[in-house]
């Protein structure tokens, strides 16, 4: 019985590690970013189609942000190639209350992954710029999404 429990525990740890990989990184041109990310988590990881994803972000902002924009680009892997999906641009101040003062910054949000999302590989980027078009942060991500019974 102890051997079976040990084997189940080891397999659970290995499966858990393979499923909770970090899915994001800084863009290669994330130079002079105003925001230094200390932690960025998405739960569940990987995201599950039809379920909410809770995103928690903590870091330090170098200077005040009074305005800005975000650009979210997304691609889906199908038929052996990456296909561009619509790009979304938003006003930063519609997401957070401006002005955002320099110093420690925390942001938490829940994103609902629509049930009609096709399972598969996704990659994309998020570029944030301030009122002077200075880089706040630039992130890239790569993940595979499926239904809860896929994991």
C-alpha cells in the first residue's frame, strides 16, 4: 500500500510540474521597461476552456502613469502554421484607475475563457506603453488550452 501511495504521489508531482510551467516571458525588446514584474501567475495553468483564469500581477512601477495603451496580439497553431487572430488595443486607464503612482503595484483580474475557444496551442504578446509611448512592459506567452477532461 505504501508503494502505491508513493507512486501516486510521485506521478502527481511530475504531472503537476509539467502542467504548471511558466507560460510567459519578457519580449526580446523589453528595453527600459517602466514596470519590473516580481510575480505573474495564471490559475489554472494551463488555462481551461470554458473556465475562468485568475491572473495575479505584482511588481514595481518606476514612474507615474497618467495614460497609455495596451496591445494584445494572439496567434493560434492550426494546420502546421501559426495563424493571426484579431489584435486588441485598449486604453490602460480603462483597465486600471489612472494616474498610477510609481512604486509597488498589484493587479488581479479574472478572464473568462469562452467555451467556444478551440483547443490547441496559442501564443501572443502584450505591449503596454505610457502617455509618452514609453515601454511600461512587453510580455510574450505560449500555452496550450484544452477542456478540463484533457488535463
